[in-house]
């Protein structure tokens, strides 16, 4: 029997051994679309609700209290509102938040910061109101990841496809910023003056998952395609990821391809495409020991297909296998986070927080 057949059989057997043994333990409920989650201590988590509240959750008891109300200019409509939240790796007790901000010309994806003290968030301050204003309520992004020195921030095309190839707007781009929310040094604009100073990569539709792997210094992102064509991308400095001229998706109104091709010279190809779409809304790369089968793999939460998608990456940073856990879960998985003890927690649009467990 040829080697590739044996490899496929071995892969399927591996899947049957472990994938069905995962289950979700409910930690808490009663949230209003918990969009972002982050740990501020081993036992406490901050949770953003898309309507504009941030709540503090005690993991042991499942009880949660109000930690902050976002400013009144939060655009909590359509796909907008209060979005990602992440503890700063740069400053003790600092937290970063992204949200859609009402401006006179429309809503803009915005990076803010606050200080965590006495179980509350204080001293809210906008760091960057991005150049992403649109009168639509779609495609805000908006996730955060950190390298050793910088913030990476995703922004969707804001429902205007041409933004994906516009190097002067932040829409449809991934930004690289300083801890103060300013353009980082040695960004692509240093050699590509057509790029806005904050931009790291372009050609994105609606990236709602991003993860910086400190072990390899790889930056991974996952984004929504239209009808089909969700993508996992390895993000490179100054690269163009194609939207909307290159896509694997189809128009919502009919079986017509979006864009002019699925591949094109000068366009960075995805390492994985989902057809049909899973509607991804988060991304992590697991390096812990608590779930040995997941080590070194990318995990994405799926909104449409309501499972956790697990993708194996080979030594050449290519996707070589996919598994799906919690396939019968029945809730839209919104955000994934790795706790201090290497456990994985996730939120769902039903207003629940879960811990991933294995029997």
C-alpha cells in the first residue's frame, strides 16, 4: 500500500482516538455577546460585551461584576461594538481594548487602553482612532496580538471591497504599533512610501483572529471570506493577501467567483482555505502540555459551523491536516484564550464562557 494512503489512514485513526474525547465545561453565563476575553490573574478574567460593558469574571465561582462601561461613543450596532481585550505584556496592570467608535463621518475601529486596579478598569484612553471610517456596520476586525515589542491589530475592509488594496487606509489591513499606539519603526512604509505608516500587511477582508508565536516569531491570522474562502495566512512584512482581486469565495447573490483569480503573482497565498466557510472569529497556536494532541497546532473558533477547528502545520509552515472538535456543540464560538495553567477557555455568542476539557 502506498505511503500517502497509509498516512491518510493513520491520520483518520489518530482523529478517532482523541477528537471525540473533548468536551466543554461551562464556567459562567449571562453575558451579552462576550466578544473578547483575557486573564488578569490565574482566577479572574475580563470579558468585553459587544454592547459596551466590560465584566470581571471569577473563574472559580462563575460570578461576574461590572468592571467598566465603555465611553458613550461606542458604535454598538451591526457587527460593531466593544470587541477585543488583552492584558499588556509591556506594562503591569495595563489592558488594551478595541472597539468601534462613533465619529461624525461614521464608525472607526479604535485602539484604547485602561488600567486594571481594585477589580475595575480606570483611566480609559483612546490611543489610535484608525483611518477606517465607513457608514456600514460591517467588517471592523478587530483582534490584537503582541510580539516582544509591538502590537499587531487587525482591521476589516469595513464593507468596502476597494479598501483591501488601498495602502493609505487602515481598512483591510493589519497594523504594527508601539505600546503607545503609534506606527512602529521599520514598518513597510520605510521602503514603500505608498503604505500608511501603521500598516504591516494589506489585502485582508475581515481578519478576526491573530496570534504571534513567540517560539518561531511567526504571525498567524485567520479571516472571513465571502461565501467560501475563509483563509489562514502567515503574515509577512509588507505582503499583499489579495482581497478583493484574489479570493476563493463566491458572491452572496450567486455562484459567481469574487475577484479575478485564486492565485496571482505578487499576492501571498493562504496556507489554508475553507470551502465552505466556517466563519472564524479567533485564533491561537497552542504550545502547552495540558492537551498533548493540540500542541503546535492552530485552533480557530467557528461561528457558522460552531466548532473548534484544529489545523496542523508542518516544518514549512504549510497546513497538512485538519480536525474538528466539539462538532455538535451548537453555539457560535467567539474567542479563544490560553490561561496561565495552559487550559483553553472560550466564549460563545450565547453569552457563555467555557473551559475545554478532555475525558
